[in-house]
C-alpha cells in the first residue's frame, strides 16, 4: 500500500490533538472514556467480518463468532434470560438493536401498534418509519417516565390491535426507567394477552445488573427483546451494542426470511468483528466484580455532583440507580464547551467512569474560559478574578488569539462571542 | 482499566495466529487484504462517534465528520453525481446502504413495488421484508444479468404502480452488471415515468471509475441512489460503505422525520467514526492513479487465473471489467479451504489486490494438503507425488497430527476426512 502523504499525516495529527482536547470535556454523553484496548490493534490488519448469525457457521472464516457468542452469553446472563430461551448478536449500536426488536415485534404482530413515550430517544420515530409500523406517542411525565394514565387510556381505546410497547430502561434525557411491572399490570387490567415488549436499555442495561436494588429490567420481567449499547457504560472506540430477543420470535423471522432464500437473521449482514472482540476484552478485564465497582464509582460521583450543584444553589437531581444528573439548562456556551445535549429548560451530565471530582468541582476552569456555577445556574465567564461574564459580549479574533482561546472558537461562536475572520 | 488476564491474552494470541493463517487462503470473497492503516490506531483510545448527518453540526464533537464529508465527495465525483445534486454518508456496510436506498424509494413511492433479479444478494429479500415493501423477484440469465424480457413482461402487467428497480452493478456470484440504458429503455417503452432506480454497486462501484471503458453505473445513467462497499475493493478491517442518493429524495425523508422530531437522516444514528478515517486514508494513499493501477493489476490477475484454469481444462470466465472469475463448482474441501462461496454448480474466485500469481498457480499447495486442477475440475489431494485424492477417504486424527494438518481440520471435516476425537 502506498505511504500516507505528509499532508495527510499532518491532518490526522492535528485531528488527534483536537480529539484529545475534546475528550477532556466530555460529561454530556453517556460514553465511558476510561478504556484502552491495545489488544485489538493487531486485528486491524485483517478483513474480519462476522457475516450474519454468529451461532451459524460461515464459509467466511475470518470472523470472531466464538468471541461474539461469549459476549452474547454474558449479556443473556445479566439480562436474566433463561438458558436457551433467547438469541442475540452484537449490533452496530442502539439504533440497530431497537430496530431489530421492533422488526421482530412487527413480524409477530403485523397489525400491531408501537407505543412509546415522548421521552424515548428520537431514533424510535425513525425506526418506526423505516419499518412502516403504526405508532402512537404517549405523554411523558416531567421526571422522564411514561405517563401511565395516558398509556392506559390510549390502550383502552384500541384493544382490537396488539400493542408493541417500546419501554425505556433509562431515558436519554432523565435516565428514567419505565416501570415494567406497572406496564404489565395495565395490560393485565385491560385483558390484553397479545402484546410485545421491547426494552431500550442502551445505558442502564449495563448498570442495573451491578446494583443491589435494581428496578425491573430484564427477561425475568417478561420482556420480549432488549437493546443495550456497548459504547456507553462499557466504553468502546466505536459504537456497538447487543440485541437479545426471545428465541421463538427470532425463529419465526428466520423461517420467513429463509423462505425467501436468506439464512441471515441479523439486520446488518456483514458485521463488524472487532466490536465483539472489544466487548469480550472489556468483560475479561472488568469481570463482574469490576463492573460492580465501576457502577458504584459512577453513582457516588453522581451524588457528589448533585451535592456540588446544590451547594451552589443549582437544583440538580437524579433517578435511583442512574448516573444521569439533571439540572436547569445553563448558558449555551457551557453546553457547547461540555458537549451537553440540552432539552428545553433542562440539561444533564452523566458521571461516566472517566468523570472525576476535579471535572465536577470546576465544571471547567480552563486557561482562558471559566465556567462557574452561580446565581442558581451555570454561566461562562472570563477568567478574571471578578468573573465577568463574557457570554453576552463580542470578542475579537485578536483578543481570542491573545488569550490563546482559538481552541474555544466553537464554544464562543455558539455564544456569538468570537467574530468571524472577515470581521476582524 | 484492569489488565487483560493472561488466559485472555493467550486466547487472543491464538486467535490472531488462526486469522493470520486464514488470510493466506482468502480468494473467495471480494475483500482486498493488501491494506495497512497504522494511522488509525491512535484513534482507538477515543469515544469517536459520527452521530447522524455528517453535513450537520453535532454537539457530540468527538466526530470525524470533516473526513467523512471528503470521503462522500470523492465517491460523488467518481459515481458521477452533479455538484450539490446528491447527499451521502459512510454506512456500516452494503446492507445499510441498500436499505437506505430502498427506504428512500419506498418513501418516495409508498405504493411502489421493488423488482430485483434472482442473482441479487440475499440481503435484498431481508431488506424488503424489514421495510415492509412489496417486491417481485425477476428471473436471472445464466450469466448473472437480469432477464430483461421477464422484467419487461412483469412491468407491463403492473403499470399502475411505480417500479423501484434494484439494479446490480456487479452481482455477488457472477460479477454481472445489469444494463442500465436497457433498463431505462424498458421503462420508456412502457411509458413509465414514475420510477426509482437504486444500484447495488458493492464491489464494482469502486472498480468501474478506474477502467477505460466502463459500463453505465453512476448518477449520469439516471440512477436515484447507490450503495458501494468500503471493505471490498478499497479494503478495511471492518465492514463499511458509502450510500449516496439524490438530494431531493433525502430532503423529502428529512422533512418527514423532522416532523416527528428526528433530525437524523441516516439509518444508524450513532455511527462508526473510524471507518470514514480509514476510507479517507485509503483515498490519500492510493489517489486516483493508484486506484487505476490497482484495478489494472486485479483485472490482469483475473485474466491470468482464467488462462491457468483453461490450461488445466477448467472452463473459467469473467464479465468485462470484473475481477470475479467463475468456474465449475470444485470439491467441498477446496471450497472450505479457499473460503469460496459456491452457488449450485458454480463457484468463483475474486482476484482482489492481495491475490498473487503464486496463489493462483497453486490454488493451494500447502505442507499437507494440495489442491490441484485436474480432469476439468479442482480436487483436494494428499501431497504425495502421485497426488492421490484424499477427498473421499477417511483420515485418522493420528494421521492428521502426524502430517501436521491439525490446522486443516475444518477443511478436512468438510470432506469427512478427519474423524472426530472420540472415534480416534
């Protein structure tokens, strides 16, 4: 292969420096960054490919099926699936896992209607659209759980079609867990016996197995399928996840696609074979006790963050067993700097395993920009002792350069702080 | 992160050795193996994620959008899309790209019927099923192209619904290219003006731009969307690809998902950010002239293989501009050893960039197993000078061990050659 031209090397080097810097301000997304998998590097020289079903044999033998099967078994155990009762595979991320679950659901109940709360991840709407399924969005409570009364009333009106419940075990914004026993009680109360429950447990699916008093979340709670992310709690250099589903549903779909000449029960077909190796490595490295310790750290850190927020008069809170700390929406500059995903009047931070007390204490005192908690909210300030807010004043490119804050260009652009080059 | 336990290190080391060995016998799949991207390694320590649309801005700033946009631009240019006329993104592989194209098609023509030939990759049936689209499979010619007459007659019977043509630019088995001008002539002849053409150009989409006399394959041939793989002709340690589509179709879908609160026009949502870096690197390394040189090498090697086959009385052939060499189905042992994907009475090898004259000359003389072309087909032989075929006799585990052919266990298992441990 020809060498990489010098300009390309330089470009990648600069990119690496940028990313290194950004990694220090990652508190707004549920991606653990405390990982390092040097053992994966040697496999970058092969055309690995986990084509199709990891439990079948493939003529394409450069695969990591054996590792993938062990990863699936680990998730099956901790998501409380009975032996032999479920099937699964490593996906390219949460969306594929949720699409897989809802695809099975639609095959089982072609006339089914998908119900999901307004707090569900935005991709649900896209998936439902791709699948061409009918759906109804249910109101959400202000704490992030589904509005059980609204669900009850809505189901009551359409008892002629089987409901497909998309349940959140950890909503994106609030870390809220929909109450599975309560949802099942609603179905029972309405005498609905034909239903399907898919759980989006992207983040919490790898937290709840390691706490002492988990909410209901697994197959023992009567669910039909679940999607858990691998790049969230566990941490991975690329998005990945695990999809699990009751074997009887999978077999049904397998038969129908086999009928049209396709033996592949996965969504993707050609699949990344490195992500199973990564998840396998993480499992080997942490082990059950390690994951338990790590969850304890994250929950302690969440409590610490809440205490710090409150000490500054900022109303912060979290759900039980959740690392998602919710607080009033701060300045846009803070949001941009800390890569926070706000929603209307709230924002959140996730105390993932790489988040330290130091990061929380400061929420970002840097060379040139200081982010402070004051007056009940978080503001972006100039670094002078008097902490003069810069959020609403313009700053010239020269001034920015002088302060060495070129690297905060985007943060400040969001604020309308830095003027464009041509205005300088 | 805790260290990797010794047993896990050993397991991965063994796996690496296995894969190294397999890589030497990879002639049956269209995956180039002559790549090496050490520049990607440093990025394995970050939580990179190209969430959603690479042309939008994301709060998740640990992304490689800038590189992805350049990759998309490169594919746009060589797939002959007018400036600004198409949109695209880096997918997790061919299936996602084809799903994306057919999803757009179904959104544009909800009452449309998908037509595809029986030589289309098996995943088409799965995609159509996931999308809940109506479809009709059209007969294929024995050389792999669609049967144009069957298509004509079938379309003629259903002129009331818009056809969605899934066209192969390089079929999986024969490397056949459906004739786009002829397909358009059929539509014109039937006065069908509402139609959609999606092209699966998994392999050939990165071959045809580099030959002197390409068949019609790009946007200049009036197509609406296309999927090209990245791990095939270019080569990548994980499956990836590029999906391109006419912007007017994408905008339409964007509006409809935006209406339901989703700003993401990709299928996956959270997306691998390393694969855009890999494709970008490959483009930097090879450049247009390098790709042209590489295609010339592959086509020459295909001709060389055909000549060698013919010299041994094996009837082999290929389509114009194709690296897929088709020949009569050999012994199962040969198929397993060389990781060939046979179909009924034929098999093929792909002269990808890593395939050498030496590999073709021998089609596998190894320490213990020799694969020979004789009597008009390929057979697996013992290595003795008299080339006694072992294909149909049993071999004990002891004999296998003595010959050091434990590593060919699977090859021989397929032959019924090696008896199981308990029989030894």
